[in-house]
């Protein structure tokens, strides 16, 4: 089993920045593909950003492209989401997700919730306008 714990959420004014962290523990055998998703009240969970196990490839939702950056530190089993120029529409619970991948998929990223094996509990991000 893999446990994922997010941190770094909070209340910020529009235009501000936050950095989310997601630490993996437990049976972390190999560098998994990782993703960030968010869910606002009354809305479906939506993809935000993803990064391959190698860290070489990333993908972003159009709504956050140019404002958010996903990165990882495999030595620390941690993935980050740097969020800049935050907007009220970014308000949501942000969750990280992990997918165990074989070596030949080390450069692949995944942008659908069904692709992931493990999920964190989420961290609230609230952007005031």
C-alpha cells in the first residue's frame, strides 16, 4: 500500500501563490507517475497536472497552463504543485494521485482519475477575489 499526504493548502487572495506538496510513504517501490486533481463543490473532479515517473514529461489542464508548475523530488518521494496568479475559480480541494508504472512507461503521464491506483485525502485551496 502507498499512502499520500498533501499539504500546503490555505486561503490566499486572487493573484497570490501557493505551493502544494504530496509525500508518498509505504510501499514506494519505484518512481510512480503522479498527478494532481481538484474538485470544487458541486463539480466533477478535474485534472490539473501530471508528471511522469522519470520527471521528464508533464501535462497541464488548459485552465492552469502557464500558471501552475508540477515537479517532483524522487529522493524525497515528493511531488509539488506550484500555483501562481491564483484565481477564484481555482478554489477547490486538491488531491494528488499515484500510479505504479513499469520501467517502459517511466516517461508517460496520465490525465484521468481512473489511471491512478492511490489517492491522498486532499488539501483545501481557497482563493478570495
